[in-house]
C-alpha cells in the first residue's frame, strides 16, 4: 500500500476537503475578479473543472455569466442586498439574479425538499419560484439566519465538489464516518497493485477504491456485488432449507416441521400426509412407529454450497476477531509496551502496522472463499490449486501472528530489546509481500492450468 515509502492515498477530514474546494474557488475569484459566490456557482455548473472555467471566462466572461444566469437584476422593491423586511413579518430574501422574495421559512422548506430528493450532484439549486431558474449561491444563503439551512447548503456544495472529483477523492462509505480519502494518482502503479489490500480509513473501515464495497480482492467488483446481492443469501437460504425442511414425497415441495417434536405425521399443502422420519403414510406404519429415518443423498452442488458457506462464515468470524485484536492492541497492548518496555514511537508503529496487516490478510482470506466459489462454478479444474494456495497463505499469516506474539511476550517479560522493531517489521514485510503475490496470482486466473471443456 506504499510506493517507495510513500502512501498512495491520504485520509482527509471534512475541513481539509473544504480547504481544497475553497482554494479552487479563491483562484477563480481572484484571477477573474468575481465574487466567491459567483465563482462557486460557475464551478458547480462546470463540474468543478477549473481549467474549463478558466478557458470560458477568459474567452468571454460576460457570455458565460449570462449563460449560467449569473446576471444581477434590481427592482424598486428590493434593497441592494436582496433582503426586505416588514413590520411583524420575517425577512424576505431573494437571489441577486431575480426579484422573487420569500420568507426564511419558505427558503428552508424549499432547500430541504430540493436537496433531500436530489440524486445527482450536478442538479442546481434554484429560486423557489417554480417558473424561475435563477441559481442560489452562497451569498443568498448567507442572508438566511437559520444555521441548519446554511449547513445543508454547505454539505451540498462540498458534496458536488467530491462527486466531481470522484476519481481522486471519495467519502469513506462506513456509516457515520465523515472522513474522505484522496488518491495520489502520481504515486499509483498502472495496475493499482499498491491498493491490493484496499483503502483503510482512520475509522478502521477498509473498502475497495473502485466500487466502495468492502475491500474484496481477489474477487472482482462485479462478482463482489453479485456475492453480496444474491449469492450469499442463496447459500444461506439453501442451508436453512436443508437443515429445517424436507421434500414432500408427492409434490416435491419443501415442508417445514412444526414446533411439536412429538408430532410425526406432516401434511403438505398438496394434502399429502407423510412421516417426518421415513416418508411413509400413516397406514403403511400399521400402528408401529419404530421406523428408521430416511436420509436423502445430497447432490455435489449442495455439498459444495454448504462447504463454501461454512468456510465463508469461519473466515468472517476470524476477520471480526482480528479487528477486535487490533482494538485490544491499541487500547491495552501498546500502553503496556510503552509503559513497561520504554518503547518509542517507531516501535509502537511497528506493532500497529503488524496487527493491521493481520486484519487485512484475514479480509483477503475471507474473500478468497468467495473467489473459490466462483471459480468452482466455471473452472472447477482449478479449485484444488486454489485450496492449496489459500492453505499456504493461511500458514504464512499464522507464522506472522506467532512471531508478533512471541516478540511482544519477550518484550513484556524481559523488557525492551533492540531487535524488536527489526524482527517484527521483517515479519510484516515478508507476510505483506506474500499476500501481495497471492492476490496477484489469483487475479491472473493462472491460465497455465487446463480448465474444464
């Protein structure tokens, strides 16, 4: 995830994203002698393309302002700042580009409805008058006294900036997270292999840069979407049916047993009544209920589906446990090492990076289960090799985990020792490189292996 010691992405706060946006606004405003409000509206209209904005302003500034509706109008009933007030009434506010005045209550309702239903960042915010398309800029919003309205509009402007720059800036998709990720494209390798473990936000969430789903390499974005949207639910449904239902011997429908464990005879919706254990009718039992339970032979597909689901759930549990371990290390392990072993910042960073690597590797192993499922569907000749590779990757991770535990126990038992950081960093490098190659190998599809025909 680093290139020549430099991380290929940065985690930004909302304020830092705002500073980048403000810098572009100020540049256009200062160069072309525009108000910051007008510069903001121009950039929103042109999808925050500063080069395009500069070209069009340089070619014909007045024409661009006219095309975008940024020509100020004045009426005798308006004050110069587009705000009117009457005794006992709210202030009436209009845009500088039209004479339609509305109360703050109307403005709040209009902006709330418009921004709530907005689905595309390029949709402009315009005057509340349904026949007017005058744009609403920051200068109009500043005349409103309601803080919630200003916050709503600021989020809209910032959102439009991030959406227009989504190739290099994205919000972290974790619920409640307000961080953004900026990709340094000049440091990114052509194949994006420097993002092989995904993007890690400061909130702890790891996600795929391309689709913003949970980081899912070696599985493609398309297959990851299919896995989450349908495949996983299908596997769980089939597993539940195998565990809780049986096929009616008459119509082959799934029949679920009642909660009464004593009740032996089950009646299907087709009116067929059969014994839950042996599938015979009550007459065939002739009053004797010492029958032997009949078991169906599962198909290979059913066996495989059950195995893949168990494998996924096992790896999911191990991944969640690794995240808990990371939190425990940060909250308990690091303070103990700092207090008892006199660890410096570099030693602490080595521990954090080694533990974070475990989380990332567990995530790769989890998704390698889904990869194995998909390759078994279409290229089953490769499944044994995929199992072998996953097994070797698991062994490599376990060695890294054992190394960290051994080094930390030694440090806590005997105090600080100088080779701690070197040994732990070496283990992290070896493990990280191994998983990097592991992911690349799976993604290549190893064409040298003959597939089914």
